[in-house]
């Protein structure tokens, strides 16, 4: 998929201009949402020739931040058609109920957010990764949030990056960390109480940046 837009000059090392997230429309497999870090959010009809610009709809007209970054930073597939969530690097989490025509900021106290995870069996249950090893949990669709801190030191260069819900036990929540400036991250953490408290998960994994983590059905970590 090639989406032609005028090339931007970005300020800030964290804005790359790259495509970062893809979600399939919940009711039509031919429609996808494409999130980018710098150009915002697009809706693409894959049934038409890719050279036809009319198949690409830009959903940024009322989105205050177009820097979508982090695993699961775009969420659409678990929700009714037209409901979208995006996590952005300099605006926090935004929600739309009308397929991107309008957006509402739902994390006013946290303007820098990374990956998200949604419980598809209970879509009001949402997790958001934060800088300095923080995690947000909402159980009412983003109206109210509870903050959790991963154990250990929380330096500015280490962030929670990826959040995953164990499909075998929805009370088990995994959080992977990443670090800036080519420095060591802080590994993988687990919660067994639905994200209220966390402990380090000793796996032997080096302290590398974790960009994706998916607990599998029938497996236990």
C-alpha cells in the first residue's frame, strides 16, 4: 500500500513518518486502518487498485496529534464499526465514535502514550503503556483510569512499550519495556491481578527493547 502525501520535515527524534499500526475493519475485511507516526490515520479500501487515490480516506481532520506509535497504538477490530482508539506520542489517547470524523482526548493527565491492549471480551477494559515504566488501566472505556508503576527504578530513558493480555487468563497482563538512545531496557513484567500490581518476569531475555509480545492460546509464560 502506497499512500502518497507531501513529505514532511519532522521536529523531534521520536517522529519517524513511518507506518506503525494496521487494524482490520470489524465488519469488512477489505477495509483496513493504517496508523503512522507523523502522518496520522488512514482508512484504505483494498478492493480497488492501489493507484486510485479515492480508496484512501484521511481521518486526521480533527485528530490533534498524528504521531501514532507503539504496539497496538491503533485499536478498531474489537469494537463496533466506527469506534476507534489511537495512542499518540504527544497527545495521549484519543477516541472516535464516528469513524474518525471527530476525536475526544481521554487521557488528559498523560500526553505521551505508547502501546495499548484491549480485552476483546470486555472492550471497556483498556491498558495503555506510559513513559518511565507506567501503565494505565481503564475498566469503563476510558472515562476513568488507574495508574500502576512497574517495580524497580524508573529512569526517564525507559518506558513501558507493549501491553498484552493473556487469552487463557485475562487477569494476567504482560508489559514489555523499551529504552531510548540505544540504552538497555528493563525486560518483561507480569501482573496476575488484572494490572493493579506487577512483578518482574524472569525469562532469561536480554534487556533489549520489546516491540511485540503475544501470549498464545494453550501456552503459559
